[in-house]
C-alpha cells in the first residue's frame, strides 16, 4: 500500500478508447442493495458490453476487502483496462490507494446511498448509462486530497460530523439505508452530542486558534453552492475549501445541517471559510476522529490536509460544450 503519496513519481496508465476493456469491482453491501442489482444487470447486459468486461470482483466490508481491491487494480494495470468501481463514496475511497499504487485509470458506477463523487462528476445513477460512460467516456486527470496519509476525493471533516456518521451507521443498520434515516439521525446527534472543540489552524503562513463544533473540508461544488460559497471555486484543482462552523448553539446547528440536507442554500452567518492547498490542525488530543468520504478514521495529531493536483486518471462523461464546437 502507498503510505506517503508521491503522485508525481507514480506512472499512470492511460487506456485506449477503442475496445476499452473493463475490470469490475462491485461492492455487494453498498447503498440499498443497488450493487446486488448491478450484478444481475451485468449478467443481462448485451454481449457487446459483456465481451469487454475481463472480470468481476465482488467485495463486502470485512476480511479480504483490501486484498480483493488490490488484485482487481493489478489486473486492470496488467491488461491496460479501466477499473470500474460499483458502489458509493466509501467504496471509491477504499479503492483510491490501490488506484494510485497501480497507476490505473478508473471509472465509477454509482451504487451508494448519497453518491457525492458521482454527482460531483455528473455521472448518471442509471447503471447502463454509467457503464456506457466507463466504456466510451473521456479520460481526464482529477485531483485527490489527503488527511495525513489517508486519501479522499470529496470531503473530510472532524468535530461533530464523525459523531453524526457513527450514529447514522447505527440507525441505518436498524432502520435501513434510507436518506430520511440519515437526516433524522443527524438531527438527533446535534441535539445530544454537539460540543465545541478547540483547535489551531495553520495554512500558508496563516495561523489562528478556533473553538468550533465542526471543521469541514470539501472540493464539492454542490456543497459550496449550498453554503453560498461560489467564490470559493477558486480552489479548482489546486486546493480545497475549509469551512469552520461558528454556530455553537444546537438549534443553529440543526438549522444549518437541516437546510443543507434538504438542498437549501444557507446564509454564511454561521460559518467562515478559507481556500487552502495545505492545512495543519493542532489539538491537545493525541488523535482525532475524522470522517473521510463518509468513512470514520482515527488519525494522529497534528492533522495535515493537502491537495494532490491531477493525481488520478478518471473516465468522465464527455463535455457537451466541447462536443457542440
């Protein structure tokens, strides 16, 4: 496994568009059973599609997960094929170290609950349409990001959010992986566990102490628009946006998180933001819980976040504006 990512030194393998071959990596535990449906759709796909699939690797959370992903990525590299990740944001996150280590091009067929990565890259949720993009889409370099040595592709956060995710997982195991369960679970966590946390932020010569219930780093344009931070798109592929909540009262937090969950834009009175290429977070604690693309990790302090521009090759939908010209 890659520990300290030296992206510039990793040889990335582009793949031919004509008769592009695929290696499928399907998470059977993603979302609301979508990936199980995906296996059936693979079996019933037209022969012209099945002939271009070299193999299918199925995974579940637990023993053997990383080894299966490693073998799938290695097979894609050896055959100059695209590694197609069928699953949600957590599945993509689990595959990222192997994608970089092997230098393979990857594609995504959404199969999770929220599918933030897929939405950010304008991928359709329909299985056949997303698979067609994997076969015929445009390969482009995309940025990735790190928290210490852990990669992420959409967002990372600490403070209240790890508690929200932990409670959400518990409630979804009991009531099912539905968005309304996640929403109500988030409200319950805000009511019962919202506590400010003291941190020191350092970025490119800037340093300050803060007391906040939540620090959230993202590159998602959708999330930035919900927070009325369109100007923060200046981060582009070179950085990320760190958002610090100023709201300390539970009702303020509930209002902010609730409006975001419902897709409603929010006034910036409850938070502040900064565009960073690197960010160091110091705490009196030896370790902090961080949510990375929806997965909870424990990381040692100080926590260091950084951008990795043009880190991976990804099969994206064709740009309609370029096609029109």
